C-alpha cells in the first residue's frame, strides 16, 4: 500500500493506517493457522477494516481506491 499511497500509510505492531482525503481507515492484521490441501500450505492473514474518521461515502471511495491499487500487479 505504501507504493500506492506513500506517506498516507503508517503502521504499528497490529496493522496499517491510511489517512487520505479526510478519511482514516485502519487495517488490523493478524496471522491465523495456515490452510493445508495435501502437501500445499497456504498462509492466512485476517484483515479487519475500521473507519476511524470520515463519512461512509468517502470511506467507501477510499476503500475502492485501495482495492484497485492492491490488486495483483497494482500494489
């Protein structure tokens, strides 16, 4: 996310915070038990997103921008 949003992104021990366009979103990150399918093991990261500042419409728009920026190859 830092590549897409630069200084708008900060992190702490439990997650990431994005401050942009008058909106603050917090992404709480926690590792969970890996999923296994035969010999394949997939890491699992739980992400809980909260709006800490800003209206619903503005937060939704920022989340849409973050989603586009972090799709494969985009961030």
